[in-house]
C-alpha cells in the first residue's frame, strides 16, 4: 500500500475522531475514503485492514494528542471548520426594512430568571438592528404585580449584559400607565371594548359556546361608569374590560378577550399606586406603536394573537409594526417553564436558578458556557417556526471550539495509586499549559512519592513500564506491599501506556460537579447532579475563579471556587 493512501486514511480518521470526542470507526473512515477518493474503490478489500489498524491507534490517543498531530501534519482540516461555523443559516432578509430605521424591542416579563429562550429572542432582535442599523429597546413587560419582583428586573439586565447585548432605550411598560389608561378610555368610547361583570366561569362557558354575554350590549354610559368603578369600587374578579372581537371566530383569542383587569398586589416599582392593570395583549400593542417599533418579533406560541394585536391598533387608529414569529427554544430534558422549575426550587431539589443543570443564563455562565457560543448556536438554527428541542451537545460543539484554546490543561486523578520513584533525574519539570497554544508553562516540583492515575488496562507488574506525561518513563521494580519504580531513559521510542501524575506533597483535593439531564421524559432525574471527589495539581489554587480548565482525559471544567469545579462538557 502506498504512503499517500496511508496518509489519507490517517487524516480522515484523525479528523473524524477529533470531531466526535476522540473516537472514530472503521466504517466511517472507509466511507469517507471511498466517497472522496473514488480511485481507491477498487482497493476496498485491501485497505480495510489498514484502516482498522490506524483507527485503533488513533482511538488510543487523547484529544490533546489527536489535536497536536492534526496541528503538525494536517492543519488544513482545522482552519476551514472554524470559518464554517460562522452564521450557518443566519437570519433571512427583513421585510420592509429601511437602512438605519429598523427599531426592535425585547419585552421580557420580570417574573423569573432569563433563559436560553430569552437569549434567542434578544439575539434575533439585536442581530437585525446590527444588520440594518437603527435602535434597540429593552422594555420590561411589568403589568402583573402578582408575579414580578425586583430581583428579576436585575437578573434580566445582568443576563443581557453577559450576552453582550446593549440597548439604546431601557424602559418599563409600567412607566406608561397613565397613557395606557387614556387608550383604555379611548377604546371604550370608540365602542370597541366594554366592561364585563360576569362571573369568570360564565365568561369561559360563553366563549366556548361562542355566545356574547349581556354586558356586551351595555351602552357607552354604562361602560364609562363601570370603568370608573374598577379603580375604586369593584373587587378583583368582579369586572374586566373586554375587547369587542368576534364571538363566532374560529380563533378563540378573538372571542372578546381581556384588555384590563383588577390586581391588588404590590407592584415592585410602583407599590400600590395602581390596581387596574392592562393585559399583555393590550399593553404590548400600544407600547410597540408608541415606541416606534418597526419590526416586532415573538415566539410562535403568540401567532394566533397577531389578529388581536392588529385589531387593537386598528380600533385606536394607531400605527402597526410588522410582526414576525420564531420557534421556541429549549433543550431536551432542560425545560424552561417556570411552572416546572419553581417547584424544584421550592422543594429544595435545586438550590437556585444558577444551578448548572438549568437552561437559565446564570446556570449557563456557571457551567462554563460562553455567550459567544450561545450566539453562534442560536444563529445556526436560523429563523424558523418549527419548535426547536435541541440536544445540548449542539451548543457544546460551538462552546468547545471557543474555549479549547484558552483552557489550561491540568493533571487530574480520580483513583490514585502511590508510586515511589527512584533515580529521578531532576527535582522539577516544566509542563506546557496547552499542547498547541502559548499559554505558558508551569513548574512542577518532582519528589519520590507521586500519585498516579493508572487505567484498569495498565497493569503494574514487575518490569512493566509507564510513561508519566511530561516527566518520562518509569519501570516497576516492586509492587508489594508498596509500589516502587525507577526512572529510566531506556526505550524512549516505545509507546508505553501513558498516565497522569501529581507529587504527593502538592496534591489538592477538589469536588467536581457534573450536571446531567434534568428530566427524563416527564420525570425529574434524581441523579442529575453527580459529585466527584478528585485530586489535581496545586496549580489549581493559583488560577482565578471562573478560569477555564481541561482536566486531562476528563473534559472541560470551570473553576467555581478553590475547592470546586463544574464540568462543562467533553
């Protein structure tokens, strides 16, 4: 077999292994070779044994060793992939957009911590303004005092800042309560809305039956009197303002929906100043129009409400923005619903919203996911209405490319064996912090007693050898009751089993938290957070909190404290 063919096989095998967590398969390499090099098809039977041998060799290499070989022998298979991960699908052209005049808004309700779904909405809004030029508005949709807290206003702003999103205008819907009241009176006086005092059950029954209630027949005088009573006399649930829609509409949203209701909860910003609050449907339409929004985006679940949005603005003779919808985004086994997550916190199963198992931005940050990876991942999905239940490893692949070059490599041992090494040639070694990037070197003091991570397949029989990474070869000379070895320069070209090691006097014990899938189907996974006690180098203590680390042969982690790291991904 010619050297060129062997070279091609190795290149394909390395590329596929590096893209799939260090492992490849004979069949995959064979299909790639035959698919891209048709001249080899006649030799398929001859080359399969060579492929098997090369695949076996490469699967024994660590990811660092694979990358190092790619960098030195096949650098071309790395560079194009970095560029190819640009905007993949990206965002489609914006209908009716005028350069420099696009205005978008992101209107989260401050009733919880921002999550990956919020990130998608915020990034799409920002990307369009970046593309065309214009203005970005952050507007807190805070018209439900029962569920909103100051903590959530702050959490949303912190999350957006972490994503690198900055706004030209920051406001609250509650800033415009008096204006919203004016529009409420206007829509009543235009006979496009009425005040309903029916019981809630009767309203629901009539909407299902497509039957108008008696309140809809009230005259203007009655509606104005009832409107005024909502501010002082009526109790919560006794009166609501309803839009005069179409009770026969197939779109149930249009069957005389609520525009205002009475809520007596204390508002986090306004206290008890107001008790009559606009519904989301009414407030978002008015606010978008007066704020000059040209293009309003929201998730597909609101699509049926577009008809109401337009009808409210038509009734008030107000300008209508163009509306667009995109799919909701959540990860498999990581629900974003507050209805699902709140009970876990209330029951103590999860400590807070920054738990690394969650899809919140605080949790992503704590886990070691970067905002750049989130942006690339979201843009790679494109602007689609198909609901996106993404596997988390899709985000991980973007994150891995970003953090690999800045993640210091450290030795880490889970199941230590103590070995006493004789004839050491030096009292210290210098080990590079990264196999290919210039992240400096660290000095490791060498002493006789070291802790070694010995894999199950690596026996410690007398006269067997190990290659301690960054140090050299050792030969076992005694294995009971103590393991004793000698440093040796012999057989340096032999590929002995490799092992991580840490000087016993400099070892540092830490805990690694490993987040796993939070829900399996609809059931909370009681084993979704694993705690692993391990040993690492004392150099860990010198790293800043939040530092990115790749523990050799384990995976990427983020330093959470002096005694704890959080597993990011492989």
